[in-house]
């Protein structure tokens, strides 16, 4: 069977497109999201540009990309509106892949190309941090911010500070305010290394460092049996093939016309959004996607489910998760820029994503740093619901009770607070334990006993979980809530 390369393409038109994007990172998220958007826009003749990719890590080389001329197949597998989706897309947007460690001068020269106007990054192995030992004049600098500073300075010098030759810079690293943070580090490196006030001014005025939010599960390679079947159907061998779920979101924060003009590829797919404020997308993801994962995690393990998709195949558990999101969490985020339709639409997408039969997302991995996740993702939801409705959200309360039961020490737990909780379980009874846990302001940021009725509701469900099978507890809650709705 032939290996995928440009000789298998029906047309060579893509090769003629100019390089417009410099991308730091070869990982599956970048190939499954930004590169996907650019490929789609190129096919629609909207963007008409290719990507130069920089491999930043010292691990592995670029030979596989060279053998395949930068081509790879993206398999989109999952559920959309409850229906199974299986699609393939041959991505030809990458022009070449260069290694920072061995080809730095070639990379530096790219900064002088007038068509390059966008920088994308996902450098999780280095991160967006200030390295005190880094030097932008090194070949190469050791950190991604150092390398970006070096390239910006080279461009600044080459184009004599031309204000039209700045870049739109789009970090996708999963930190808050990633664009603003990266900008502050670049400016600090420029100051420390005496690159001049004019350069600093050009960084601020000619370049757009945008905060971004990415949301798409891209597991990477297909399972071996599925890969073999795909190769038979496609007629070529693809060592770079990856899989992604149908859902995709790339929210970019900017109100600058220059950003809109340069990111023309945003017009090619509804999953890419340029907006003056991305906070609502952060809130939707944090509360509905991440928060429902955390509320459901301990309960799923107690039910004996190993993965999210297996749990969602159980009707009773799926109904619990649906009520958790649609009836409780969504209610806490509507307003402040988020409409009811937006919240419910996002929740519906999350239901599809959880039930995706092609993903194996283990609950055990979701339980990592369980306590911190519960605080960050769910305390605000509990507080908002109780303040707003003067009632305790029962699905949330059951989820919190299951978290406490899970953390008693009988399950394998990777949580820095596991010792504290296990210690409480060994020294106090269930009734007192709930009060003790909720009063810990250092853990939750507030005394949760101050939320009327919460301790009693959690205590009730904790006793239920101790006395009954977790699936029976869920079923009883589902029936109770359904009856309540019928009697309204």
C-alpha cells in the first residue's frame, strides 16, 4: 500500500499557496483544530495560505512529516445532534515542518517573509512562562516566549519598524488570558535584553496578542484495528492520521479590524469565533463541560462505570447528567451575556460529547485533583443556584455526596487533599463529616455551611449511597424529580 504523499493528491494547487502562518507545535490539538480550520477555508478559497510548523521539543524528528509532504488525514468520529458522524478530511495546509534545535536560522528567516502574518502556538512542553535564563539572541532561545521575541525583533529590524508588518499571535495554551500573559513576557524579555523602546512600542502597537479558548477533544491516533480499516478504505498508509470529535470551538478575543482581516479563515467554519470578549465561552466550558464531569465522576465510579461513554449508555445515569446540566448548572450561568438558548445548546453538545462511542475517557483520570476541580468548577454553581432559587440543587448535592464517598480512601485517588478527607472519614461520623468538610474555607473559598439546606441535602445523599447501590439512588432521584415536574 502506498504511503500518503503529494503524488496521491488530485491537484497540486495547494502547494502553490503562500505561507501565511507560523505555528509552534506539531501536536494533535493544533492539527485537529487550527490547521483544520485553515484547511477548510483554503478549500473554500477564503484564506489561501499555508502553515510553516516549528517542532519545539527535542524528542523525535520531522521525518514523518517530510515523508508525507506535511499531509495527514483527520478522522472526525462522534455524535452530532444525537446522530453518528464519521468523516475524513485530507489536510494539506502544512507546507513544511522545521526543527527549532537544528534549523533555527531557517526559522528566523521566515520572520522576514512579508506574507507571514499569523503565529499560532501550543507549547505545552515549555509553556508560556518567563525563563530567567533565556536569551532572545541565542540560537535558538530556550523558551517559546524567547523564540517569539527573537523572531519579532528580527521582523522589526528587517522591515524598519513598519506598523503594517506586525503579527496576529494566537496562543492556544490552556492558561487564563494566554495572549495577554505571552505579551507581558515578550515585553519583559525585550526590556531585560535591551532591545529598545522603539521595539517595545512596535510590539504593542503593530501586533495583536489575542486571548483564545480552544475546545475540541483530539485523542490522536485511531485504534489499530480502525486505522487498518481506514487505510483499506482510503487506499494509502498514513502514519500521521489523527481522530477528533465533531464538536469544535476556537474563540479568539479581539475587537480589532486588523485581526478580522488577517484571520479570514474564521469565515470557513462556525466553530471559529472572533469576539470582543471570550469570557462567556470560558464560563460555558468550565461550568457545563468541566463542571458536570466533576459532579458526575465519583457517582460514575460508585456505579461501576469505567469510562464516560459506558456511563452514558445507562439510561438512568444519562438522565441524571441531563438534569444536572439542563435543570441546574445551566440555570446558574444564564444572564451576564449568556442567553438561555446558548446555555442549553452548549449543554446539548456536551451530552453528545459525553456519549461519543469513539472516545474512551476514563473516570479515574477525571478524578485527578478532584478536590481542586470541585472548588474551581462547581462551588460557584452551588452558591448561585441556592441564592437564586432558595433551594438546593439536588443533582449537584448528589454529585458532591458521591465525591465525599469516593474520597473516603477505598478508591485509588490522585488528589493533594486526599489525606485530609481520608483522615476525616476515620475520625468523625458521616453527619459531622459533611459539616467539617463544608466549613473548610481554605478548600472552598467560603464556608459552604452558610448555603441554606446544602449540608442537610449532601448528608441525606451520603447516607443513601452508604446504604444502597448508587444506581438505585440515581433512579430514585430521577423518579422523584420527574414526579415533581408532572405535578407542577
